[in-house]
């Protein structure tokens, strides 16, 4: 059995069988427990952990996030922390998503129908990929040369993000 990975908000472990269990205990700044949850999700469900927040792709292929949201990483058009999963909005509102990745305070996802990429959260160092250095509290589309371009993979790092273009396998990275 795998050991849990702890990011400060959500402890994710693999239960024997085909279920991933997300055991969450949200703590206030003083360390006092303010809520707890147990959510079972299928083992192949995309899940991403970033700095003090978690996002999953739901069974209906929408993205839900919870945890610290002070720089927009929850993606619900607010910059506030939440204890319960919130559906992301912006360019991912009502859109099926098949992949998600988390970096340091930011997330990126791939849209199922178009394979286009979108990112949100902390925008310092250009890691959101929209040619700005601003935080984004809702997902935004990637800028040129990846705007309206099908991607096969996307990955978020500490201060950067990268993607692979579907047409030729060329990799692109942005941020620092």
C-alpha cells in the first residue's frame, strides 16, 4: 500500500483495490481543524496537488478544486480559500477536461474536445501562459504560439509550465 502524499491540505493515499481515497482535514492559520471530508474517487481519476490546494477531474469531466485560494488557484473567479470542492469557471466552464496538473500555486488542464490548454492561479514568472504576470482566479486560454493549438500533454512545475504540441511533438515551456 502506498504511503500518503501530504501537501498541507489533502492527504492522498491508495486504498487496496481500485479506489483512491482523499482524506482531507482543513486547518485554520492557527492549526485548528475547521472541516474534514472523506471522498472516494476512481483510481484513474486525474488529480493534481499544488501548494496547499487540490484539483480533481470529476466523473462528469469537470474540474473541482479546494484548499487555499488566495492567488486564484481554486479557479472559481474568487481569491479565497474554500473547504469544499468548487467547480472551476472561465474557459473551462461547462467544458469536458481530461488532464490536469498542479504546480506551485497554479494549475493547467487540457480540454477534451479541442485539446487546447488552460491555466489559472499564481501568475508570477509567466507560469499561466497568457503573456501576463498576473494572478488568474479563473482558467484562461494559453497565448500564442499555443493559442488554439491541440496539445497532447501539459505539466506544471514550480515556476513554469510545459506542453507538447500534438501536430509535431514539439515541446513549449513558459514561466521561469
